[in-house]
C-alpha cells in the first residue's frame, strides 16, 4: 500500500476585526495624555470666561452636523424637510459664508486665524459688564473656528441648510454661518442703540435748569 503523504491543513489566518474609524481614533486619544491635557485646557479656558461655553457649543453642534452630512449624504443630494421651503442639501463651498466668492483663499484663511485669535484673547482678558458684546463675539468665534476647520481639512466648507421658495432661494449655509450672522446682528444692534441709550441716561441724570 503506497504511503500517503499527509499534508497538514494550514490554519486559515483569521481576518483582523474591523472597527469603526471613530473607535480607532477616539479610543487611543481618550487614553492618551494629550486628551487629558486638552480637557484641562478646556476647563482652564472656560474658567477664565463662561462665554467660551457658547463658543464650544456652537463648534460642537457645527462639527457634528457636518460629520453627519458628509457621512450620510451624497454631494449635491437634496431632501425635503419642510416641503420645498426648508431642504437638506449637501454642498461644499470653497468661498466665504453663504457662497460669497473670495479671491485669495490662503489669505482669507490667514485672516480668519488672526481674527479668531483676536476675539479669543479679547474674551479671555476683558472684564466688565459687556455681556452682550461677549456673547455675540463668542458666537462669531465658534462659527469662525468651525468653518476654518473645514477649510484646513477639506479645502471647502460643508453647507447643508437650504431655505427658499421655488427658484428664490437663500445660498445654502450651515450652523457656523448662522452663529456668525446672529453674532453680527447683535453687535450691529449694540452699535446702533447703545449710544442712544447712553445719551438718554445722561440727559435724564442732568439737573433741570428751569
């Protein structure tokens, strides 16, 4: 009887388990010294000014909404939310807020960084009763950083809020744009009405000469 060559079946190599990308990134980060240092920096900054909570809130809402959009929508896909008046439309905007075109994108990015740093240090160092000014600037800072992060990472800003009637539509925007716009409206209101308020207080405090 001829000898039969016995061939051992090699064990099949088990494929490595697949983990979501966010777990591969977040788990090592959360266990790292960097994460703890960032947490300490966050608490330190917030302890200096409570208005940074507004900035972080805007930034978190902006980035989460953009992450959901990029991972669940195709570019140029549009879905009705409130009929045709409010649509969920995913576009990427290489320009400024509301689709405004800019010439030198690198120069605008540098300007955004400088402006964000100026607002940051203003909120960090300013004391007093300028609560509405600080609130407005905190909104603007959160929106500016949110769009700046998009430009640095993707070269364009993720927009998805589409409002209008038929062909009459506002340029598609995002949470960061909304925060910047609200902040600017508050600042404009302060500039327009605060001097009038001060004049009225001064006039009321003056003694009657009659």
